[in-house]
């Protein structure tokens, strides 16, 4: 008797190979599930087509776009989450994908959940930590378990007539928050990414020749409007991607430290994320106190580390969410940005919770008697002065 298995499926090489491996080597009846987290519609369609060609037991597309924006990306924005310069597009989506697959596996009375991750990356940790903490499903990772290389997968695909996407030589992962490009010549950190690696962003040379002014409005730390047009977060991210991408913003090329300790060269396109995070930080400067801001820097780093490292359900992350939410109650207002040739500048900001006191900062202000500061200066740096005098003796 074959066993029902739900496979997290993208229609790419790894997951397509997994369908046949599961059938042949694991005696499985495969349900392929493609979770829509805002990847291009062509990818969703392709997954459907490939599943069809592979003649799977059943294929399901699960729309999780709004949930991704409202419950995952929103947290990334509020936390200014960025790991080594990468705004965590793939990392934020994985827990949600795993949750959706669990739901489906329960509905379908499956016995196991499978994924196409190799034993080298981070995604195996992200999927499995959620599956383990939220269910008792058996986990199958055929590519890892059979220790396959990419070339071996390609050969196996050819032998079995598994369709391979002709579009790219790279391994690409896309969702509404960003596009990750890995593999092939990019594996060697000295190789310059070719222009074909990019899809969402113009090169600086081809970026628009006119600067653009953009207004972004936030409520409780979350974007609610761009250029006074109120829209659901998912739509605002799409708009931000288009605007920033056309100005050559959001290309990232970094050496990233993976969970398993390997350093890896990673290329990303994250135009919208770059724009929205810049705007968010610009507004925080206006409304949060000096102590809050410096404290938040550490919080952001720890938060990003947890998300990257597959610890979405770590209690510390929940604690930090509560802390961040409390601070974000005042991150409401407007930010004006100028974008031009790959650069973003915050050029204006306004908020009902602004801690900036225009009257007191003004050189024309007479309400505060300047002379009162003299007493404060006398004591400011007192220990430094004592120390310097002591050293001179
Ligand atoms: N390095 C990134 C991360 O771990 C992206 C991985 C994306 N996977 C891919 N097949 N391109 O979050």
C-alpha cells in the first residue's frame, strides 16, 4: 500500500525530482502543494503544469499572499529585520509555507510531509522546525536523504523525462518580499553577477533618469499608503517593488553565514523591502526616543538572527514581537523619500507622535533660558575631566 505524502512544490528542479523519487523510492502517492506567497503568476502556473506532466495524485495551489504580508512581512518591517544585509525574503516565507502544508496534510489524511531541500541550506531547518513543533508528521527529504548533487538531479530528471525549466541556470526563490538568486557561476564569490541574473531591478546605468519623490504613510509601524493611495500591504509591497526596481534600488550581493556554518555568496533583489525599511527607519527616528532607538538596533539584529536561523517559534521571538508592537504604536505618520539611480534618501517626515519639538529646537526660541544649560555643562563629562587631569600629573 502506498502512503499519501504532501510535497511542498515549486515546479523547480529539486521539487520535481522529488515527485519521482517519492513514488519510486518511498512508495508514495504524491500530493504536490504550491503555496502562493506572491511569486510570479507564471511560476504558480508552471508548478501546476509540471505537476500535471508528472501525473501526481493531486496538485493544490494555496493562496497565502495576504497572510504572508500581514502576519510575516509586517513583523519583518516593524523589526527592521535584516540578516547581514538581507531582508529575509525567503526566511520569512518558509514558516508560513510549512504551516500551510501541515494544514493540507491534515485535511488529506497524509502520513508524511516532504520537501526538496538539500542538506546544505537553511530552508530544511525552517520547514522542519515548524513541522516538528506543530505536528507529528513524518518528514521526508529525498534529495538530502539520497545525498544528491545538482548534476545528479539533472541527470535523473533527464532519464525520467522530468521537465526542467529552461529559463535560468540559477536556483531562484521568489516571493513578494524578494528574489534570491543562487548557484552556478555565482557560487564563486569572485564572479560578477551577470545582468541576466536580475529580473526585478534595473541596473544603475538603465535606471530612470529622473528622480522620484515618494510619500509612504505608516500606521503602527506598518505601511498603509504610498503617494496617498491607501491599499492592502500586499499591494503596497508590489508598488514599492516596481518604483524602487525601476530606479535600480535593492540589488544585494553578500557573503552570508548559513545556519550550518558555511559561508555562501548570495545575490538578492529586494527593491520594495529596501524602500519600505528605509522609510520605516526614517519615521522611527522621529518618534522613538534615543534610548529606544539604540535598544532597537540590538533587537533588530537578534530578531533577524532568529528568523534566519529557523527559530520563528522561539519564545524570545514572541517576547520581542510584544516589545516591538508596544513601541510601534507610535510609529505612525508620513515619510517622504527621494529615489534616484540606486539611491534612497529620506527627505521629509511627520507624525502626531513626533518627539521633535520645533519650538524648542529653534534658534529663535526664548522660552528656554539658554543660561540654564551652564549648570548642566559643568557636570557633563565630569569624570572625563577628572581623568585627564589625573593623567597629566
Ligand atoms: N540564502 C537565503 C536564505 O537562506 C535564500 C535561499 C533561497 N533559496 C534558493 N533556492 N535560491 O534565506
